[in-house]
């Protein structure tokens, strides 16, 4: 490291989180008053114009641009080795500091020369305390308690929850052996003795390893809750994925091999291998439950209701409980259920956003399809049409009912048409800017008004009151969302209100100099961003499913035409089979984006490579005048306006071009 000339070097590793990064940088500069602070941004090959934003809006920031994603540890080390400050702060880009965070941390370290590193109180985007703010060394016993749930059962036990030091209050300053890499304030001198981050850790575990090496170098690590930060994603963002389980526990095995010996190492690694299998199976089951749990529940409820209805109708209408043929149980009823569930699926009902309107309309469409094919059934399978009508009513009642009971947002959708009730905390000008932004992105919401951050309240009808009365205003008006304007409300105030009001509300923060609003529902949620942008249909799961259905339908016709292809050109038949297999597997699509030479990435929604590109269809007769601008525009229009008919039209256009 070079000669020290700064008080603090702040190092932020960025990867495709432009708006979170901008918010973090603004909070760093607000927190650096009266301190000599050097800021580094190391970009791991982002494709969202993050670096362009930093260069334009933060010209004093030192930038390191990596061609590839080199991992968290190596990226941090690139800046650490070039920084020259008394202290180094490792900071995640999805964080927000209080105005006095850096000053308080600096003063604590100055008055505690035995402190090698410092961590602060972290909260998530809902104001909840993040327990990873303070942790113990993950010895075999600590890991056993964490893996098998003893830490969760006894959260405040010294014996069972050393992993998160649950016996320490979140507001108690104390030694904490392990600190989080999301905010790690480190003495430069300690780094020289302990060494920088171990680059063998690609993503997880490097903060644990560094914390232990700082202790081994003769320093202490401290948890310092006299200042707080927001960490939007938290430690648990990707814990539901098998990939997370694999990477995280491999990092723990690496940690064990470095820091334990003999029986402790063998026991720890054995325990970690067990944990990998347990967590991997749990993650798979959890993911399948999230993906298929609701459709399965809907299917079982609907099928059970149909069986009861056929018995009821047989007794009520025909006075004979065995009136209907047994084939109703294993042919008609399953077919009806399948059609209704498929209609719900294709309409997007099983996505995060579900509405009573979409459910009812999907079931009605399904019933019309059932009625349309009813006449084609063999006489033995033509049960009473009344059962179709009764089944439709029952499916609507049961499917709406289960969502009404288990999903609070659905109840809001049911009673209020889905509109979230929000208020803005900020000045009149910033409040109006927030309204314009939300309108532009189509946020389904109802504005209650504006809460002023100052005591001087204007007579404008939009002003609901003063920020000191925010709790009462929210309760009286039954607020869902609170939007803080960072230009008018300090980060310290925002975090204080988040902690005070709790999880009853959704908190959002609007940036002062750009058109973005950031929020997160929980530490398990990657965060939500509202900003001015063009809506792209192919970014919507409903349209992606339509494209997949088109690929499968055309793939079926392609398969049926294989004998003809063999006759026309049998030498090319192997390639055709490979294409068909790739499309059916989802590795290719029939129509993909046009290719631009030298362009590795773009901001369009991802789709598989195309058997045919847009350029080969749209510009088949005019290739000489083809430019990158035309290809880019064609790709953008395709992604923005895509529907099932788009690919149908491209297919006919391609067929016609072959005959001309």
C-alpha cells in the first residue's frame, strides 16, 4: 500500500446495481463531512451503465473496471492495494449510511487502538435488524447449532446461538469475532499484519476468514450499534437456491481447512457435507413448493369439489347416487381441472401478481373451452352440463378463497382493486415528483398525500401534516407504502422511522437527483426499483410463456414434417433433429434477436439464441443496407411489443420469403 494520506478509503464492489450504487455513493459523501475520504468503485463487468453514471455524477471517485467478474475478494483487494488511508471500509453497493456513520466509526477506532475492525447495526429495507451484523466464529459446535436449527429455537442462548451472538442486544457495543463484509471498517495497520481478503473465496466466507485473521494478528473486532445502515439484500438473498448452498458451504469447507486442525477439521467438514445435502434438498423442496404448491392445491380442491358436486347433483337431480358413470372420476373431472389450471397458468395467475379479475376470467375461458369440446365427447363421457357450470362456480369459490385466506395482498386486491395506499414524506415539490414517477411506471396505487418534514406546513390540500405525527397519520389513513424523499429527509431520520414503524408498511426511498425509487420487502428479497423506463413485454413472464408455447407448437409441426424433410434433403436431417431437440429443451427458440457484431450484452430481456434471427427474416431482401442501428431498433421493438402473434407473423413472413 502507498503512503497514507486519507482518513478513510471506502471500497465498493459493483455488479449491475446502478441505482443502488448511486444511492450508496450519495450517502457516503454525505457521511464524509470533515473527513478526508477516498472512494473506490470496482466494477465486475456490469452491463447497466453503472460506470458511466459514476463518471458523470461522482467525478472524484476512483474507478477500477474489470473485463470479467473476478469475485468479491479479488475486486476488493484491487482497490485495497491501491488505497492510501488510515482505515479501509469495505461497503456493499446496496447499502445506505447515516449522515454520521463514517465520523462515528472513525472516532471509535481512534479511541480504541486495539480495535482491528468494526461492524455496525444493519437493518433491511423494512427496518428489521439483520442478525448477521454480529457473528461468532463458526466452530463445529456453532455450525451444528446453526445447521440443525438450535440457534433458531434458542435465539438468545449463549450455548446455542453463538453464530449470531444472540445473547447480545442489537444496541450493545461489544466484541464480535466475525463481522459482515457488507460493512467492514478496518484499520489499515491490521490489514498489513493480517493480509488482504483471501481470493480463494469467490463470493462467500471471505469476511469470516478476514475477521479471524485480524484476531490472530492480535486485534479485536467490535460490533458498534451507535450508528445504523440499511442493507437492502441482506445475507439471505439467495439462500433459497441450490447454487447458493453449494457456493456457501464450499466456502465454509475452505475456511475449515485453513483454520482448524485434526479432529475439529474432520468433524467440521463432515458436518458441512451433511449440511450441504440437507440444505440442498430443503432448497429444492422449497423451490418446488413455491412453484407448484399453489397449482397443486388448486387442482386438489377443484377435483375434490367436482367429486362432491357429481354426488350431490346425482342425488338431488336424479335421486340416484350412482347415476354418473365411473369414468367421470378418471376422465371428465381430471380433464376439467387440467383445462382450468392451464388457463390460470397462461393468464399469469401463478405469478407474484394475482387478481380476482384474472382468476375469474381465466376460469370462464376454461369453461368455454370445456363446453366447446363437450360435443366431441363419446356419449358415455357426456355428463350433465350442469356439472360444468357448478364446477366453474366451485373452482372460482375455492381458488379465490384460498388466496383470500393466505395472501394479504390478494385481500387488498379484492376489496380495493389492488391499489396500494401510499403517502410521501418530503417537500411539496419532491412529493409531486414522486407522484409523476409512480404514474409513469404504472404503479397501481392511490396517493393519500404528502407529509412535510418541516414544522412549517403549507395550506396545500395535499399536505397531511408534519413528520412528527407520521405514526398517527399512517394509522388513521391505513397506509400501505411510505415513500421518503432523500432530498428532504435525512438517512438517520429514515432509518429511525423504519425501525419505529416496523413491518406494517412498505418503505421506499426516492433519490434526490435521479428518477428512481428503491425498496425491499425483506432481507430475503433482492429489492425493487421504480424508474423511468420503457415496458418490455418479453420481460413479463406471461409473454415469455407465450413464446415458449409457440416454440413447442411449431416444434410439434416440425416433428410431423420430418419425413418430408428426409425426402427433400436427407443429408441435412441430423442437423434438423439437433435443432428440434434444442428448441424442445428450451436451449433455442425459433425466432431470436438479431445479432450485432462485437456486442456481447445488451439490456433487453434474455431469450435463447434463435434458429432464425430477426435480421434473417425482416431484412432478408435488404441485407446490403443493414446497420447496427436497424438491428438494435428491430430487437427493441420485438421485445417491447412481443405477443404470440408476433412469432406467427414472422413465421408466415419467413415462409413467403422462401417462395419469392
